[in-house]
C-alpha cells in the first residue's frame, strides 16, 4: 500500500512539473524510479516514457488561451518535431539496451546538468509567431532539433522539453507559452515511438506501477498546465533547475567512483 501511495504522489509531482513548464517530469522520473522504486536504469527509462506520454497529452489538453490559428500551427510544428525524432529514437533505444547501468546513470546525470544550465539561462520569449507557414522552412528549421530529441528519448527516456522549449524560442521566435505547448505535442509523439521501440527490444515495465504513474502524472499535468496560465513560471523554472542540478550531482557522486573502479 505504501508503494502505491508513493507512486501516485510521485506521478502527480512529475506531471505537475511537465504541465507547468513543458519539461521536467521525465527528467526526474528516471532517478525517482531507480532510487525510490528499485527499477533498473533500462526499465526505469521505459517506464519514464509512459509518464512522458501521459503527462504531455494531459498538458496539451489542459492548456488554454491560444488563438485557433496558433493552435493549428503549434500542432503542425509539434508533429514535425515528433516525426523527425523517429530515427533518433531507434538509435537511442539500441544504445540504451547495450549500455552499462553505471554509464547510463552517469550520462543521465550529465544530461540533468545540461538541463539545469539551459533552464537557468533561458530567456522567456515575448513575441513572434508559433511556427513558419511554409512546410519546407518548418522541416528545415526544426527537423535537426527533433532528431536530437529522439536520440535523448530513446537513450534516456526523456521527452526533451528542456531543450525543445528554448530551442523553439530561438529557432521560431516563439513566446514561452507557445513553445511549451508545441514541445508537449512533440513529446507525445516522441515518447510513444520510443516506448514502442523499448518494449519491442525487450524492455519491460511493472503494469500496475505504470498505470498508477501515468494516470496520476496525467492528472498532475492538467493542473500544472492550468496553473501555468495563471502564474509566471520563471521563478519556478529556476527553482526546478537547482533541484535538478542537486539530483545530478548526487547521481554523479554515486556512479563515477563505480565507473573508475575501486582503486581510483
């Protein structure tokens, strides 16, 4: 019973973060699953993808306030990002299945540090459009970003929102609210493809834990998305970045000595 309650609480917290700032739920999902629920890094990566898919979908459904035309363009941009991520997902998944647990966790910790720095340095967009009208221009600008996100999704089980949101602000001059919504759409596609690839390559999940985490993460993401429409999220992003940096430091402290060996 304690594990079930912990899963619901963890899912709500992960989903709230994902819905609020368009990133973060997946970033913390793997360490939570490894250290709090005893999952292997590979299984935690697979399960994290289910959390990303559920929380991203709920975050999109819970968002309000964009014009109809803007919603259509955000949807197109997000789908292009998701489709462009597919080759990267397949490659990242193959690497995940052969990587050692310590190397996988150390790489994940480095990714967390990059995420923290990105969030701390990010400047919210204040204007611009939500995506180019020309389809060729859209693919040219965002497909490379989608490919990178796919590799990260397949390898580490993350949605890549911490890269997508600032990347969209730079590449497409999207305001923060539009970049978050677009990133959530892209993460639905990327995480579902990566989840299918993981399951197809021998990955496994605890069905009950998956249902509890995904359901509660979806509920948390709806709340986060609605809260994000009312609150300025810059301070929350910075606080979250500091938490992520702390988690990464702790993970590196535990994995680097194991990688270097007992004599180092």
